[in-house]
C-alpha cells in the first residue's frame, strides 16, 4: 500500500464516464476536491483494512476490485463481497467501532481517501450526497441478501452462475469490462469456494458442468459468460437492479 503523489483532480474523475454510475454535478465535484484527503495505491494482495482494527479513513474505489471477508479463529474465511469502482469502503460497519471484516486488493487498485470525521460536514453541507451514502449502504445490504439466498437456496451451479453474472454485470457498469462479456479477475477456485460455501472438489466439478452447458467459462484469470441474459435467467439475477449507482 502506498501514497499516490499525483492524485486525480475530481473534475477529471474517471468514474464520471462509467455507464453504471451517476455523474456528480459540478458543484459536488468542486466540494469533493476540498473534501478528498489524497489517494492510495494497492497492489494485489495488499490489505487495506485489517479485521478487528480501528480505522480513521473511508475510501472510494477509483480503479480495481477489492475483497471483503471475515475469518474464524481457526483460519477459515468467508468472502462476504467484492467491491468495485464507485463503492465506498469502510461504510460497512459502525464508524466508531473496530472493523468487523478485512478488505484486501484482488487486483491492483487505486482509491480516493476521506477522513471519517469529516462526513458529518459532508452530510450537512450536501444533503444529497448524504442521501447517496445511505443509498450505498442499503444497496450493500441488498447485495448481501442475494449472496445469502445463494448460500441457503441455490444449487451449486446456480450459486456459481449467479456470482459470475453479478461480477460481470458490476464490471461492465464500472468500466472494467467491455461488451464481450469477459472480465479479467484472478479469482481462484479456493476463493469461489470461500464465497459460496462449497468444497474445492465441488467447486471444480460445478465449473466444468457450467462450461459444458455453455453458461459460464471461469478460468484462472478471467470470467466469460457467453450469453449474459441466459445465464442471468438461469441464476434468477435481476441485471437492472443496480443501474446508475451514486458514488462519493
């Protein structure tokens, strides 16, 4: 993890042009320029937030993908969610308590940094941005509901298909994937198993079944969903639910 010496001006924010993110107004961009507290760079595997540690900053993902996870005392880990450009990191817990989860970089990432204590001023100065923060928290809970339904009710093939479609849909909305339905993410079979509550053997068998059926091709460094509409229908995933997300 390292400090970026040449932070991007908010007026030139790359998130402004992403199809799945709602652009900020000029006055909001001007305010965020004064609110921003620098930028951080992460290399793959870098830990941004340690589980159980206190942290004084929140972050918006500018580029890259992060993993949010929780661990048991014996080392077993549950991947809770993946975080994409536009997501607000550090929102997923009480501001005045140690983090209940860890956040690490799945791929190289770049983040805007904000002081946590400044958010009272942001909400009072720009109520619309305060509303957007509440919206982001609510959508995080909605995403978790979808993952919980997968763990409790979907078959192994439906779980993997749902995750693949969700990842690709978020990637296309945040400028990390094009319309070829391929997203370059080095997600291992062990990480898929950690996310979906499957054994490694069952995960491997499920991936091969989905590839034979033409639903999902999940390789070591990329995910390809040949027919996104068909896979979304199979997994019962609503692709319109997350359109035009706000960001801070």
